[in-house]
C-alpha cells in the first residue's frame, strides 16, 4: 500500500478548498423542501461554519431516487430543485453540491451545481461517473455500502481516465447485517492513499436502511461521537444532513443533525482537526 500511495493535489470548489490540510463542511437538508427553506438553511449553516473557521459547501438533492417506498418524498424535481440551488449560489455565493442519478440529468445539474455527487448505490456505474467528470465540475463519489475501501481505487481510476482533476471519495458506512451500517475507520487512510481527498458522510452512516419498514430509520444520537472519530482519522471534509426540525424533515429526518447542535459540534471538530494536524506535522 505505502508504495502506491499518491499525494493529494489540493483543489478549490468556489471558496472551499479540499486536500490542503483544512477541514471543510458539506451540509444541508437531505432534499430541497422549498426555495425559501434551502436559502435559510444555507445561511444558517454558513454562519456556523464561518464561526468555526471552516470552509462550507451547501448540499441538497432535487430528487432522491433511492427511496424505501414509492410513497416516500423524493424532492421537488429537477426544474424547481435546481432553481432553488441556483438561488442559493446566487444569493449566498456558496458552492453547491447535488446528486445525479442518470446520465440524462448530468448536463442540466452541472449548470446549477459546483459538485456533482454519484450516490453510493451507483458508484460502479461507469457511464454515469464518466459523464459527470466530463462536465468539468468537481465530482464526489460515495463508496457503496457493498464495497471494501480498497475497491475505491477503481472509482479513482475511472474518474481520472475521464479527465477528472477534482475528485472526492466519500465513506458512508458498510452494510452489516440487516438494517444496519458500520464505519470501518481504516477506510479513511486507505482511500486517501489513492490520491483523492476523503469525505466522511456522518449522518448517512447512521441510517438504519429500511429500519422503519416503509422508511429508513436512523440513530442521530451518535452523530457527535462518530464525527469526532472520523476527523481524528484525518478526513478532509465532513458531510452532514442538517435540519432545524428533523422530526418534520421530508426526508432522512431520523439520521439528520438538529441545527441547534451544529455550532458546538463544528467547534469540537475544528479543535480535533487542528490537534491531529499539529501532531502529524511534528512527527515528520
């Protein structure tokens, strides 16, 4: 492994930088609930990230194709959802991340978002990854719940072959029995060894997929300890679904971080990141 470790090349997405030793926050509601809600959440998260001294990227989906039930809320759709994301970019200046599920969505989504995200269940879809990379946008690929961290090397090679110079890899837990996910902390240094900045999707790692029968459950009470552990392992960014009232969220409420808990957590993560970085520098 050590002989194949590649140095990470830092890159910028808007005002956010990945891979240069700083910690970046990627956060927002699971889906766009309305234009007004997306703007409000973006500003509230931005304020807390700035107070903690962290770069920030707003995230929200215009459509969540992977739902437990046909009755689950998927989002407002491309037209209305991308309009809301453009409003966030235009009125806050923040970079924006959103999912694409099909090649037909890529070009239009790239017109609104700074980062195109490949969902975990689609991380082996070569044509989708290539299409996202060819837009010139930054691309975030979530490692599937069925992949070992070493398998992420193939994702990196696909993206680089397609000319992607700004690639993120995201850990979001591994399937462990029925309705449960676990995070192997070894995955962070392993995936960083492939030369891409690594993101820890804390809140999706605490899902209980299908755990409520017709919906996904979650264990949001463990967000803080899991986030602390991931940052201590040296991730480049933390990804969290945040909502002011998770009990009213239209999607993924059970695993979302309440907005009221965000500021304290970001301060702690900043301090852990600084400590780990200082110790690593001293050991060189």
